[in-house]
C-alpha cells in the first residue's frame, strides 16, 4: 500500500539569538518557518502519525537554507527564549493564555444606582 505523508508548517518567533545542533552560526531573533514531515502508521484502527523530519528555514540575505533540526531541541530553545508557552504546562496569570483565562473567568457586576 502507498504511504500517506503529510507536511505541516508553522511560524515560530525567537526574541533572542539562538543556536541549534547542526546549525553553524548563531541565528538572529525573528520569525522562522518550521516544517514537519510525518508518515501515517498502518495497521492501526485510528490515524497515527510518526514524525520523519523537521526542518527550519534559515534566511541569509537572499538565500534560504533548509536545515534539519531536532524538534525537541527547538522546543527547549523556544521555552528558554520565552517567546512561546509550554503546551504541557498550565498557563500562569502572567502568560497570554493565563490572562485570557483570567479575563474569561472575571465576572462583570453592574452596580445599582441609589
């Protein structure tokens, strides 16, 4: 049977310079495209995807280098950077997700005029 492969793409933002294994130079803060290729695993009753490859687009002037990276290392770098929230942790009140939850939980009370 033919393999089913999907490619997902997301934009990550780094607020500080960063370095990843396999990348020769420290990368400047900014927005980076990260693509992940996954293969569907057969013989299971529900869809399961196995990650095959993750690459980051590194722009250098007019050229773009497509560098394979370890997605776990990228996630750790983003958490150290503080640009993204850890999806595994509950958002604290100082994070955007925490502020949104806090705002939704706040009740607006109208006072009667006497």
